[in-house]
C-alpha cells in the first residue's frame, strides 16, 4: 500500500493534499458569503430602495432560518442514525462535518512538520510476529523535542527512552535525529541530519560529548575497534555552512559540486580521528569519470551509507569501507589505510541506499530502483505525444539485492513479495537481516515498516504519533539483537 501524497508548505510543514483542498473550498465559501453581504450593505448605505430591501431581507432571513432548522434536524437524526434521508444522507453528513474538517486542516497546515506522515484511513496493519523484533528509532515527541527509543515491534512497547537535552540547542520542527546507534553502556550516538552536532547521550539522556566540526548526514556505523564511521560534509572555512568544494571543467565550462566525506570518530571522546574526501578518493584512483554519470551536476556523488568491514576474508579486509553513492548508482569498496579503491560494484542498481555485509563474501543492498529524477523530465524544451505503440519495459519496485562478491552475481530477494505489496521508496530506505531468512524493511518515504520472509508478510505497520491521523516519519531504524 502506498500512503497518501504529501505537499510541502513552508519550512517543515508536511500536509496532505486533502487538507489543502478543504482549506481552499472553505476559503472560497467564506469569500463568497462575505462578498454577497458586502454588496447588500453597500446597496443599503446608498439608499437604493431601503423599504423594499428591508422587506426582502426579512423574507430571506425567515427562509434561511427555516432552511437551517430543517438542516439541523436532519443532521441531528443522521448523527443518531435513526432516520434515513436517502441520497441526502451523504450531503448532510459532509456539510455538517465540514467545519471540523476545516479546523483540522488549518491546524495541520499550521503545526505539522515533515516529521509526521498522514496515515490513510484504510490502512490495515499486519502483526503476525511471534518473536521480539527490537528496534532503535528516533522521532518527534509531544513536547516538540526529539526522543530516541528502543521499541519492540511485536507488542509496540518502548523498553528505554532518551530525550535530547536542551543543551543541544533549539531544534526546528522539521529537523530529524538520524540513525542512532547503541553502545555497550546503554548510551546512544546520533546526529541532526545534514547539520551538527553529532552527539552522545548516556542512559539518563545526559550529554556526554558533542562534535560540531562537520555536518553529518545519512548513516553512522561501528568499526571493529569501536570507533564510529559517519557520512559527513565539511563546513566552509570560517563558517557554519557547506559549500561547493568540488570542481571540474568541461571545455570552457566550470562546474562546481558538493563533495562528500567519511569521518572516523572516537566513540569515547567525540574527537575526529580521520576524514576522507570522496572527490579526492575518486580522483586519486582514476575514477573521477564516474562523476560525469550523474544527472545531478550539483550533487553528483550523494554518499548515503558507510559500512565498515569487521573481519578479514578473501574479498575484504578489516577496516575496509563499503560506500553507497546514490547518484553514482554504485557501491565502492574503499581501504582508508592506503586510500585505495578496491572494487566498484556497478550493476542493476538505481539510486540505492543501505549496504550491509551478510558474510565474508556476500552483501545486501537496498536498491530503491528509481530513476534519479523520479521520472521528471529535465528537458522542458521538447514535448512529444505518447505513442500508440509503446514498449512496456517494467514495473519497478524497491528491492533487497544480494551481491555475491565471488561471482559478481546480483540476486533480488523475495521479488514477488516486494512487487505484490508495492514496496517502494524513492529516497532513503533500508533493510536489516533477521533470523530465519527474514528481513526488516524501512519503506522510509511512506513511513511503513515491514518484516517479511519466506512465509510472507509478518509485520506491516507504522509508528503511531500523538497527532490523530498521522504517524512518525522513520529516521533509519536500526534492529538490535538484544537489550540491554
């Protein structure tokens, strides 16, 4: 099921298109009534037939009162469900409920940030879980702050919560706390996505450290030595903003673009241990031509995951990083110790995200399977008619793609189930392996969470919020093997 579409109103305002229509209709009705009243008052003040106009006004008021009385009587009986007015039932119910709809829609536009997603009225959750599935998640709480929680999908219970302290500074409504990671002492590390700081909270939500020297985004994962690898961007020198750090020339044209970095952070102190520029990595390994593949000249790389190798094998060495680049449509195996690119994994991937190491020779990648511009034509100059003889290529859905590093084979897992259930997220999204060949899936854009396996769909639900009719937008949920 695909959840209702979302319109963006101002900074941080995510609202349903239905709400916008209700407000538009309500505004038109109020405008029309105001215009009619203004015309009549204008005529009266000009003295145009005051006596005749007064009699006409009284007649109209009597008729209006009678009409409202009949409507009120019908609405009362429809509320009690003790009378049937045939085809007028839907009209009476719609009109009587319109003020509440209008009020709710105005409140939605004014208050709800992008961190909440409309839940369709016909959404039917599924929960056939017989074993606990513990997740680490982050969401916007009722106090306009942010909460990180250990949540059991099986029963919806929260086993522990961390609340971001005020010392981290005021948060704008649409800012997201992203991809939290749990440490052994029940502290957590997370970050404000595409911003700073990266921070660590102890079990009681006290701030242990904060790191403000970089802008952090997308993913954070643990290395074998306990340090943390994070996707990052460097601040502009002397400022607190990112800038175009990359540059190349095509003939007489100079193109400036956003560079990405990976940073290794000391988990105990928050100190930066090393930073690697992705543009420099490509250039130093004679792979800079990959930048020209991207359809996004401003953001040609779009690093969205960093997965450290925890133990060595024939296909990888402890300390290597598997890096996912959405706009390069590939995953790169990078060795920070020597600054070498060991492998470019380039196959049937499209705008992919999360890359995970399954074993010493196998990866799984969340393949979003979307066109980079989401099917929007970039060439506006030419418009062609739709042919009567079309070639139907495919019906794409997001996939969990297994990659065999030994053979180079790409295999989609549970493709029929993914297609049948319409699992699709144009951006973000991830998978986590569970016992028994099962998978946790975060369908991020819609906010839907899944547990699927050979036996079918075991779990399909959303994280309900304190706003009626809306659920939380997930922020890269992490599956935990146990807690505490």
